[in-house]
């Protein structure tokens, strides 16, 4: 059995409606969070076995936001990804 651990955790930046982050999609922000978590932990994307990511509002984000964010962060396409959608509890649940 593999040992499972959380290597790092970061969150996406906060912005105002129509502000500096408005041109970025939720999945682009998710990719930035994954990249930040990997850098903080000092590990490479190739060492990731699975991705869980919370997303509060999935409307107009497309299919599988966690998968899109992981691919944007250079996580290998063979890594399974799960998007957790529990509204405000999404981040805590994931």
C-alpha cells in the first residue's frame, strides 16, 4: 500500500469583479495554484499520483475543471483528477 500525504496547499488569489484577474479563467487560476503548491513543496509534476481540486461555481468552466487545471500545470495526462463541487465547502472537502 502506498503512503498518502498532502505535500502542500495553496489557494487561488482573490480579486474584485472586473478587476486584474478577470481575464483569467477558473482553470487558469487552478493551474497557477497547482504550480504554486508544487513549488512550495519542492516536488515536480511527475511525482503527482492524483489531483483533487475544489471549485465553487462550475458554470461556464467546461468539463472536468480539475483535469484542465492539472494539465495546465504540466501534470501528466495519466494522473487521475477529481473536481469537488460542494459550493462553499469545495476547498475544504477536496
